[in-house]
C-alpha cells in the first residue's frame, strides 16, 4: 500500500523544520522572479558591460566606479536576502520549531506547539514548486515554505490533491 493510494479523504501529514537556508532559497526565488530582482540583474550586467566597453577609453576612476556599481547591483541583493533570512529565523519563535502539516480535502492545517492555523483551498493564492521547496502562497508575498527534501515522499499526493482543489492558473508544480 503506497502512501494515500486510493484514500482521498485521508490526510497527508508530515513535519517540517525550516532552516535559514530554506528561508534564503524562498527569498531568492521571490526576489528574482519579480521585477526588482530582474531589474537589479540587468542593471548590474549592463554596468559591467559598460565598464568593459569603455576600459581604456575613459579615466580609470570611471571604469572602477562602473565595476563597483555593477558588483553592488549583482551582490547586494543576495547578501541582503541572506541577512534577512538569518534575521527571520532569529526573531520568529514559530520558525524555530517543527511545524506539523496536515492536508486534506478542506485545506492545509499547520500546528506548532499549541498554535494552529488553517488555510482553506479557496484561500490559497498560488502553489509553486522550485528545485528545493514547495511554496504555498497565502497572499502575493507570504508563503508556507516546505523543503522538498523533508516531504518524505508525499510530493506526488500533495500535487494530486492540489490539482483537484486549485484552479490550473494557481498551480506551478513540477
């Protein structure tokens, strides 16, 4: 009997322990799939290209400034997102704990210590899978981050359940 085979009403249950690395991957995905991340990357590459094209044609100080600004645009966001991820893990008591997830036909239920939260399927903004995480967005910017490595083989069942409960435009699952 494989997990949940033929039992659509049985909940899918698993525990997740979020790390700063998981949070960083979420923040990077969120930043670099939006306008700000794309813009910073394009500007950074553009400024470094200008530095290369004008090398020897302008004063050295200008070339150095182009290189500095290009590197800042390309490096600043990943470094600041790493710092933000570390800070989120330090200040959030919930993120320090193991989260217990239960998914069923009604929605997604999360419990940590004595706190619980329910997210009905019609309240899910979108569900995305990346190389490392399953992201369940409750709004445009807030998401439950579920590391795929911790799902213990439940991904296929979660994908099938989400496929039944969410409109196609809300799903981007691999």
